[in-house]
C-alpha cells in the first residue's frame, strides 16, 4: 500500500512539474519575447537539474526516477534555449559627452 501511495505521489509530482513548463514555453513562442525572464535563473535551474540527474544516476539508478529527472532537464533546457533566443540584446549605455558651454 505504501509503495502505491509513493508511486502515485511521484506521478502527480511529475505531471504537475511538466505542466508548469508548458505555459512558459507557449508564452515564449507566442510572444517571441523573453524580456521579463532571467536567463541566469534558468541556467541555474539547468545546472541544478544536471546535478540532480547525476545524483540519481549514482545513488538511485531506477528507470522511473531517471526518466523523471531526464524529462525535467529536457524541459529546463528547452525553456532556457527559448529564453536566450527570444531575449532582445540590451543596449549598453555608454558615456555621453556633455557639451561644454563657454562662459563669457
């Protein structure tokens, strides 16, 4: 009974996690804009996903858990790539030259 509950919770977690990425991907593709998103944040999530997958592979090599961690990493990479692709390059504000007034 306990393993059925655990597997049900893992399934629910997986569905919720994957469903959470879909609206972000749809919005990125639809608006073709990622100006409000932080690429640094998404790349940090990718790094965390890689670390988690490596941990799973080393400590708990079960097919179901590896699949969940791998799919999570795929979604993270997808959102990161879309964010980087649709972000407009920021204009760098250079030093502006002030016109000097001649005082007479």
